[in-house]
C-alpha cells in the first residue's frame, strides 16, 4: 500500500506498524506532526496506543522508559532543544538499557527556522554511546523506524532517530508494510538492571562499554550504510542522511561519477570510511548540521588534510545544506535549481490579529515609561515575538522556563522592576520550579503568566496548565493577596496597568495571570475554557 506522507508522518506510521504501545512527547517544531499523526490515527485508537501530550520532554522520556520496563515498545519524540530537558534520563537509560524496544526521535532544526540554536543531536547520541539512525528520505524514515525497534531490543539499548526540518516537513509516497503485533507485558529478567545505585550502575556501565563492539559491527553491516562506487576518484563523498539525496539531485538520473559512502547508521562504520579514504584523493563530507562526521574522520585518519567540508569552508558552516551549496562544494558553477519567483513579499512573523499578547505588551510598554529601569525576561512561545517591533517589550529570550529564574537572578543583583513573562504551557513545562525558588526567598519579582489555554506556537495543542494555574501557584506558596487575574483586552488597559503596577511595587514575589484563550481556538473550545475559568474563580 502507498500512502502520501510527510517525513514526520512516515515515522509515525512506521512506529505504529512496528507495534508501539505508546508515544510520549511535548510539542515542538519540527517534530510535532509525529505525535499528532498517531493521535489522529484510527488504527492507533483501535490499538489503544497511548498518545497524550506530556508536560515536558523529561517526563515524556521517563514515561516511555517506564513502558519499555514493562516490556512494551515505546517512542519518545522531541525537537533538538527538548533533548536538553530530557538529558538526565537520556544519559542514564543508556546505562540501564531497555526492556521493550525504545526509540528516541529528535528533530533537529538546521538554519533555526523555529529554534534558538542549531545544535546537532548526534553529539548526544555519541555521548550516550547508543546507536543513531539518520534517514535520507521519507521511505527510509518509515523503514528505519521499524528497524529501530528491532535494533533496540537486539542491542538492549535505546535508539536515537535523528530527523531534520526538511525531511520532517516534505511529503512523498511511502510504501507501507505489514504491522507487527504489540508486545505483551514482560518484566525485566536481569536483576538490578534498572536500579542505578553505584554498586549496580558500575556493572551496567561496564556492560555498555562491552557491547560497543556489537554496536560498531551492526553499523558496519547495516543495510542503511552503503558504499556506491564511482569511476572518478579525485573526490570521494561521505554523505549522511538527507545530504545523500541532495548529492544525487546534482546528477542526471542520480548517477554520481564519484564514489559515495552513504551514512544512515552510527557509530561511524570505520571499515567503509577507510575504503573510500584509500581510494580517493580528497574526501568531501556532507552532513546537515554540525561537522560531526568530518571531525571524526579527521581524527581517525592521519591524512586529515584530505578531508574537506564545513570545517574547511568548502561547505557553509552554519545553516541547512541544499543541492545548490553542495553543487558549489563540488565545483559546479551553475545552480541546479531555478530561482523561485517572488509571488509574494516576505514578511517577518507577527502575532495574530486579536491575540491577547498584544494587549499585554501594550500594558507592559505603558509601565516602561514610568520605570526606565524596567527589565522584562521572556520565554519560549508566541509571545517571544514581543522582542520584535512594534512591541520591543522583552529584553531576554533564552530557553524554556528561563524567564522566572533570570528575573530572580537580576532581582538578586539589584534590578527593579524585574518582570518575567511566561506562557501557560511553558510555565507547567519548566517554569514552576523557578517560581518555587522565588517564593522561598520572597524575591521582589513580578511573574506574568500569559495564559491563552493552548500550546499555541506549535498548533494550539491542549495545555497541561488549563484550569490549574491558580491552584498550582497557591500550592507553590504564592501569597493569595498577590495572585491576580486580568483579562488582556484594550478596554481593560488602564485597569490592567494599575494591577501590574501594584504588583511591581510589592516587595515580594507576585503573580499576574493574564487570561484569555488563543484566538485560533474554536468558539466551542473558547466557551468551554471560559466556563471552566469562571467556575475556578467562583
């Protein structure tokens, strides 16, 4: 059967057909469609595959490990910066190992289309000493996903699948194969496997070291790593993932005259690398992301001056690869693609018309005129656009949950007013602990939770904070006299300014919840949210 699927959807279908019992994730571009596809899948519903959103990536990965512990196949999905949040469990479960197959899907974002950085998740996989799979096209995404669960159970390790934006968000026909049945519950047979106290963890770490030989052998023999010979040995090409596709686009009928080593499974297959090194005068390394392979092959072989790529300036050091910059690296003068005609004029991103964040920023900016020293610490979400004109309301934007902690640190340094702006979903993702720190010290900061009752930036998924913010803040210890609710509408501007001003002047930790549903939500959903909010207030 052929299905027309995005790369992300092909991965999701591959996971369903591999017999998963659950997917655990937090929304994040470019990974979001993977979980959404499973949530909407009729087959997944019939099979009772768990697919609810998690509060953050760490809780998602830990839940997936729990399902694996029970013997079931599980998948956890996130964008590259989300792996930073889950790094604690990620590093430790490479030592504990798994029981049921466990696949960690990480979608990297070269060129930072919707991200704060370009980090390459392959470095995490190598750090954890687990196999990494990097598909080159959408069909391979599907096939590799099914293989990943088999490899996970064979190796007894979590497996990373690395996606990139272009592969995630482009579509083609996928040939799907027979679906495997889900695993039955089957608890671990190895004593102390998941008990990582030092006396047992040392043995598990020794085991991880010992099976690296098996991991390397699997990569050397992998069907997804392929050496393709060519008559022109002036250059040999090592291409990983989607870069392999881009190389072929430069040649008619995909017939490249140069030897190519296609890499889609790591650890790097050293024997195959040596083969292309021995045969070719120069080695051009093409990879979407960091110079991960380029650094490794330069270290492995003394003739490192043969290696050209991102580090030598033959390929752009930052941003995505594409067929054109690969053509340049190969010395071709002509572009292989025509310039896209300017049908529409490009424009910067902006908040939706009627967005509640607009009215909140208006109030913040009015207060700035009264407080020349005012500093506003922002966070990740639609409201991050508050750094841009016409608002320019936010001074910092670093990572999920940083706003409250940075506001506290600035306050500790003597900054006043020190204001944090954080969204409802980001607050439950990683803002609650920062608020607890502030409450413990009664730091003189004002935390504004811009509550639009959705994970709006990634498609308005349900927010874990909905209907819970007031009780969470009370539970953390926020003084009820300094826990305020406002409705960010222009007609309420003066009233809202008065409330925020009073909380700024309070010499302790205060929270203002700016509450209005995202304009992209359906009327029925908005009405339901408003009714729930009114019940809580009453």
